C-alpha cells in the first residue's frame, strides 16, 4: 500500500485543464523531499515528466506543470490532448521507509 | 542514444533464484546511481533497490530486503539484481532506471530519468 495517494482517475475534454493530486505526509512530501512525476502510456515504460517538483525535462511540452505545498503535490495538464491518455505517478522519498515511494497512480482519460 | 536494456527474466518456481541484468549505453554509466523498479500485473510502480555510482550505498525496499541484492560493474556498463527466495508476489515487470536530479543532489532528492523496457519475472509452480 503506497504512502502517496492519488485519485484513481481523472478525465477531461480535449483542450481542458486537469489536475492530479499526490497526497503524502510528514515523512515524505511534508519533510521537504522533492516530488517527481511520470507518465506511463499503455504498454510502455514510465517516462519522467516533471522532476524536482516543477522542472520539465527537455522535450516535455509546457502544457505539463508541477507544484508542491505542505504535504501534497499536484500535476496540471493544460490543453488536454488525446495523446495524454496514460497513467501518471508521483514519486518522492520517505524517511520512515528509508526509500523511494511512488503514488498509487492516476489514469487520465481524454 | 541513451539506452537501458534489461534481460534475465523468466519463469521460476517459488523459492528459486534469478539474476536480472541491465545493459547501459549512450552515457557515462559510472557517473550515475541506478535503481530497480517493478510493476506487478495491472498494478502500480514499486521501487525496490538503489545503488550509488561507486557502489558505496545500496538501499532496498522492505519487501525485498534480505532476499534481493543489487550490484553493478562499471567496467561492463551493467547493473544487476540477484533475486533469491522468490515468492509469487515477486511476479512483475522489472525495470532498471537511471537516478536523476537537476543539480548536485543528495540521494533523497533523486528522480529517475531513463528507463529500460523491462523484463518479466513470473514466480509460479
């Protein structure tokens, strides 16, 4: 059972904005550890989407943005496109578990 | 091209062993820490192990501690995962992933920027 909780699914029409929450606790996000986000298209390996809370790797569209506050983080997707249909995961470090943790995952439907 | 290619997966009986390999290319392997991450069928991602670039630090998830061993050979640009005492719940797609941080970061702040395609491990009698 993951210590980072995400909504199982979110959906939106093409062109709309959706947000995915990642709720943690005082031993991970609340302790100041950075949050990273991954996109996993069906049948493929995860792809780094956002690193260190709000940074995009080269090649990732600026439609994707990340933020972090207190014990939670969010991924926003603006101008939703059909190709954004995928599973999205947050990831951080947890001091109680002494290791990395992933969120429960969110399926985005366009 | 930066690439990671896993191999070594297969069908193994409960209690058995398997050794996974991850071949790296297109980057200076010896400069990067590495991870193993797995994904059970239809489930989410689970981090299972980390090794620093110089092998001085190795960490494991509680679910595999004492049964799995991570190692690397920088001369061969390869990462390994020795899996012993395998259980049905270890059945998953196993990925190797390069540790990444946008600066000079402590281990706590790493994400994973390059992933292999995965190798499947099935534990069943």
